[in-house]
C-alpha cells in the first residue's frame, strides 16, 4: 500500500458535474444526497439522471491514488470515468462505456461494475476505499485503505483520453444512507 499511496493526488469535487440532488460541500471534499432537487443549470457536463459527481482534476498520464471515506453508507459507487462518457440519461456503468467502478448496495453487496458484473466477497466492510490508476498500464485498482487489502482491479484497459474520479453517494434511502462520501487526505 505504501508503494501505491506515494501516488496520492489532491481531488476535489466539481459541483458543475453534480446531479441536481447532490450537495457538494464548500471545500469540495464531501458529497451527500439531498431530498430536494436544486435548481441548477443543465450544462453539458452535468449528470441529469444518475447521482454522480466528478472530481475537478482530470488525468491523462501517470499514476494516481486517492481515498474516500464510505463509513456509515449502505450504498455507494466509486471509480473513474472517461471524459467523453455519457452524462445524460440512464447510465449503465461498464468499462466498455468508459466507466471503471466498484459499488456497494443493500448494505453488504459489493460488486465490480465490470462486463459482466463481478460479485465481491470482502472479509469486512471497508470504511475507507482507496482508488489507484496506472494510466499507461491500463489498470484501475480498489483497496480497503484501512485494512490495506485489495478489493478489485480492472486490468488490460486502454486509456486514450482524460479520465476523472467518479463518486456517487447514491440515494438517501429514507435517511439510512444519509452519510456523506468524504475525500480524505492520504496518510502514508
């Protein structure tokens, strides 16, 4: 993990891309799902049907790593997305659509949103997820940052354009999933 964590980058959320029901903190480090839709301009960068928000920082080379606190969440989706990926309408995440992510649903069901989907059997629920990308090698890997264990890797990918960190706190679910996703500093 220390070898991977040395590629830590600063990531802040881009509120211009946020689905209208998502609330991004002023410092750009937290996102929550609200019960009321904000009246926001429907710019081309904004997701209009899926509860996603991107990081402001895009990457087109090198290696990067960041960590996201998922403590208290019953559902979430984290990963990276290709700059040209569709942001309008219903999105079915998969690598062939330029979307590399893992998700939690129903409190205990972890999946890699690969083609086909891959169910993940984790020894414990991660409280903080690390996302590592090696652009040139075509690898996107996910880690339980506190247990220092590997969750899943997409390998043999071909990145040909800028990619962005992707976050979804998912729906509030009557308050059961109200905890925010928080981009946290990486501690070596």
